[in-house]
């Protein structure tokens, strides 16, 4: 009886771990989806709240304006007419301003969409350069393939605009380095850099046929700073190069010159990032300018303009005439 009452256990191979892993992955994906949907809902709620607030403020202002004009007409016809004309002109000005800002912001977003796909006619018109458009029409051949068209357009047309843009960045970088090197105040340095970098970004955008308004300028600045922040340490080291870290270059610079070179490199980096954002096509068939080359040119130009800011190396080796004496 004891032998019959014994229990026997059999091992059954079941993929328990695999099921648990798959369940964990599904739970993780579901958690991510819920988090993203929650963020979208929160952002939508904030947008709706902001929109409702703006509409309420506009309704209040409009109501107050109408009541004010009505009261002015009750007091005097000419006074009411004057306030009516002023209100209409102000409304037309604000309406034109918002329409212009919306149009310029739309053009900037359209430029970013153009970078993903090449269209010959739209890209040549986007530069707003009649001379380059005429040159392209003269050299364009009907037997070219799509790849050849893209390559020749980038090498023959966009390369000329890139060269002009790089020369302008070099000029702005040198001016920024010189201003910071001779400026006695750190606050003045920051204001000068902000002012001149803003002008440089507007000029570079116009070179590629992009006009900036208030909101489009803020949008472009936001993308520039975001791309610089996420560039990574490795890209920064590759761009700046080993010469910047060499003791020979540091030993040649004075304190003010080193600050000027740093400001010039910051200006150059902003300029190069601006080119990447407003360029109709990404760099594929042409070599993109690097910060290392801009650094060499900046130090060379700064040494020519301000030779006293560079330390002269002392000659430790005695001359033969001193030994003979």
C-alpha cells in the first residue's frame, strides 16, 4: 500500500522564461505608448488652454474697443471717427504682421522638407538667384540621370553659395574675435556676440533664399541650439581638432586673444550649423566645411590683425656671435 501511495513527478519542459520575456517586452512597449500618449494629451491640453485664453483676451479687447468707439461717437462725431480710423489701421497692421509671420514660418518649414527630396525646379527657385538659375539652364543636359542632376546641382550651383557663406562666416568670426579681444567687459562681450550672431544668421539665411521673421527666427535659433546641444562630445572634438588642444597654440595666445578665438569659434560653429539648416540639400556630393579649417583661418587672420596679442617665443639658444665674444 505504501508503494502504491507514492507520488511520481514528471518534468515537463515549458518555455516559461520566454513567455515571461515576451510579456515584459509587451509591458514595456505598452508603458512607453501610454507615456507618449499622456505627454501628447498634456501638450494638447496646454495648447487648447492657451488658445482659449488668447481668444478670450481678443474678445475682451474687441468688446472694449467697440464700446470705446461708441462712447466717442456719442460725445463727438469727429472724435469717434478718429478713433475708428485708428482702430481699423491698427487691426490691419496686426493682421498683416501675423499673415507675414505665418508665411515666413511656413517657408522655413518648407525648406526643411525640401532637404529630404530633390526637385530640380523647386530647388533652383528656392535660392532666389537669377544668375545661378540662368547658369543651371545653360549647363543642364537632357541625357543626365537623376543622380547626375543632383550631383551637378550640388557641385556647380550650391557650392558657389557655400563658398560665399563660408567667407561670410570667416568675416563674422574674425570680427567677433576682435571685438571680444579688445572689449574690457564680459557683459559687453555677451551683448556683442548676441547682436552680431543674430545678424550673421539673418545674412546666411538670405544667401540661401530664406527670409526670417520674428517667429521663424526664433524657430531657427531653437533648432540651431538644439542641434549644438545634441552634437555630442565626440563630434565637438573632431570638429575642433587636436591643434586646439596642443600646448604650442595655447602658448602662443595671450589671455585676451584666447578669449577672442573662443568667441570666434562659437560664431563659426553657429554659422556652420545655420548653413546645414537653411541649405536646400544636405552635404552629399560636396565636403562640408569643418570647424578645424575655420579655426586655422581664424587664428591666422587674428594674428595678422592683432600681432601684439600673440606671445613671441623666447630664443633660449645663444647665438654664435655671443659664444665667440
